[in-house]
C-alpha cells in the first residue's frame, strides 16, 4: 500500500521560499522527484553539475524550543545513501520561527536513534525510529528570520 502524501501546496511553497532565500543566485535550485528522498538539488550555474542534495523543513517553534530536531531514520538513511553513492553532500535545512540553520548529514550513527514522531497522528506510520539532530550541530544562517 502506498502511503498518502500529507505535504500541501502551501508546505511546498514555504520550502521553496526558504531555500531560494538562503541560496540566492549562488546555485540553480531544482525540485527533485520524490524517489530521491531529498527536496531539492542545487546545481552549479556555470556547469550544471549537482553540488548539494537538500532537505528543507519549516517548523512552527523557535530553534531553542527543543534541544534536538527529530528526523525519520529512513530520511537520514536515504541521505547517507545519496552521499555514499554520489560523493555529493546532503544538507538538512530548517527554518524555525526565529532563524534558519543548516547541517550536513553524513550517517545515521552520528545521532541518537529513538522511537518517536508526530504528536497528532495522521496514520500509524507517523511514529517510528527517529534521529535526534542536536540544534547545536546546525550552522545558523541569520539571527532573525526575514519574513516575506
């Protein structure tokens, strides 16, 4: 059975706005097909070469609200596989209400893995093994988020 998609057009628009604001004209931003398990590819303007895999998340809390950001172990394993297979870095980008940050993902064993997930269940698969990425691992891009 195929799992339903819960991402809305509004979610996609927010993700696109975040990555375009962060990247600017440094790279060409392309939305990737779902099979890559990364939201975007960043391509070098001059050569067209893929330079980064990027996953973007938008949170409704401040960056200091929790000590970690939880991400599905499956997502981190997919990132690890893309890095290992291509040698191209995988960047996880998160926009909180107060700032935006990035962290490079290398392997799942870099993080604590626990059982967790969403508080408001959409389906039974919303609770699963998750990686806890310490907020301290993120490189913050700005101290105050620019509102569009």
